[in-house]
């Protein structure tokens, strides 16, 4: 028997939302898997993966004209057997669902999400917290954030995040997603493997030189005399390696296409530089060292091949003023705790 309770989402201000427990959904996850065509290797017992597949199924059934594509860690789960296998060393925990959509379709997606729980069940309830309202008001419709309910234990509810972006992946570097959005339905509901890999390779951050000893495995290269550039966290390195391990390097639709990587980095020296540095960092990562031997050797060879492809196509170097960064410095948006409390 279901029960409606209040979930506190802002303890300081006493704000709450109404939720229905236990979490239920109209279409069982295994049925959603079949309808969407998600491979059997994808572990739907992971709350975020199961929710992502159920969300895709609801979109396909209710709003088939919407063009959406997963990216980020959830997309890697749908693409990579290694990301689902605990023995691979490449499975990681997920807290976010990342979804891309064309800019002109973002309002329709927002409207679809607002009434989703009433139509499809409380497991697909997405809501804006006070922090989300602030974040979304500055997003100019290009990036929006929602929260959702993952699991319930006693009076504690684990929360997850849904990030929506429009047209472009805009973080340390810009990557155009529009071509991939036009074919996502035929391509497993994610951006292409090449684009997915590039979104993982584009992360870079500047930290004080004195802090580099805290993250030696992430150091890319010195920036001036007092700073260093660092690459992505271990969780993103796991995704990079899973993509390389589970995809051939060729021009087939479901492969990592080196020509596509060259095409995109060849237009942007900064993106080329960051991707090249991150590949080198991945090649010496403790994550790679901890993989089974055959998988590790395969990834080492693929890293070398991608590095060689990029090295043959270095774009013209654009001069930077005062030796500053060649990327956009991005701050992580303020969110809320990953747990809420039932009042």
C-alpha cells in the first residue's frame, strides 16, 4: 500500500516535497530494457542505470519526437560491458544521469519531466531543489539540473541528479553534440563512442604546485612556476579505459572512430592539447595498472594508436595572452546532499 510523505530537501529553510512510497513505476525495468533495446550486459540493478533506462522508455513511448542522448557514466554503462563488470576494475558508482537534447526541444523535455511521476510512478519523480532553481535560472536554457529519488532506507532517501545540456557539451572545452542527437535513436540512445570518449578526455584543471603531491597520478604538466594542470579523476579514467577496452578503433558506427576524434580536435588546438595530455596520463594511471593483463595490454595499444592519430593532425597553435590556460576554467555547481530525510 502506497503512502505519501514529505521529503525535506532544504533543512535550513524547512522546504520539502511530497513523495509517494514505496517507489514504484508503471513499466518494470526489464520490460523497459526490452522496449528500448538495451543490451543484456547492462546491470539494471544499479539505481541510476535502471532509472535512466526507464526514463528513455517513457520518452520513446510518450514523446517519440524528442531527440535525446545519454552521455557521462550512465552512457558508458549502456555502451561498455567492462563498466558493468566488477572484475574488470572499471565499474564505478554512479550518482548522475547526463542527458543531451537539442536546444529548441529543451522546453518540451522539461514539461515532460514535470508530470512524469503522476503518469509513470514515483520512481520517476524528478524535481528542482532550491539550489537547482538558482542554478537553472542562470543556465540560459543550455544546462539544467534536477534531482530524483534513488533508494529508501528507513527515513533516509538517497538522491540522484539529472543533468540536461542543450546542443553542446560546454565544460573545459566545447564539443558539438547536434550530429549525435540526430542519430541517437539508432545508436543505443547515447552519443557516439568517439564523442563519449572525447567528453572524458576534455577535463583539465589548474591547481597550486604545492597541491600536486596530493594527486600525483592526475598531473598533466606545469603551468608557469606556481601551478600545474591536472586531468580527470579516477572515475573518469575508468570510463576512458572501458570505452577503449570495449570498442574497436575504426570507422564503424558503433566503434571509436579516430577520424571523428581528429576532425573535432583538429578545429581546436586547446581541445587537442588537453586530449593528448589526458591520454598520456591515462597510460600511466593506477587504474590501468590494476586491470587484468590482457585488458591492460589492449588498452595500452589503443591509447598508443589514438595518440599517434592525434599527433599526426596537430592543429595550428593559437597564442594565449600571458601564458594563461587554454581551456575554460569550470567550477562545480553547488548541489545538495545526496541524501534527504523524511519528515
